[in-house]
C-alpha cells in the first residue's frame, strides 16, 4: 500500500474538496429559498381595485371613441393606397 493513499484515506471527511462541492449546491438552494420567503413576507402583494370591472369597461369605451375619431382618416388612407377598380365601358 502506498503511504500517500493511506494518509488520504485516513483524513476526515471535511478535508476533501469534493465533499464541499456536493454540499454547496443544496446549501445555495436553501439560502435562495430563505431569501425568497423573506422577500415574499416582507413585501405584500398589491390589492386589486374593487371596481376593476367598471374601470375596464370605461377604458374600452375610451379606446372605442378614439378609434371612431380616427375612422375617416383611416378610410381615406386606405382608399388612397388602393386604386379604384376599372369600370368597363369607359
């Protein structure tokens, strides 16, 4: 038996670097979980407004009114971009 192997085999487990590499992965996950739990408990979620449905309807009505205001301009642009169909007999 080689004396170097005898010394390596008789060393305590914490002297081997590969053991710490194996322990480092789960330890990092546990620390990340604790940090996430701390952030989740410390900062509460924002409350949804009680009248969210009414506000959504008002926003949709405002957007519809804005689209109607632009309708003549959109139609004019579309007619200018497409030529009139050829009329037979002229």
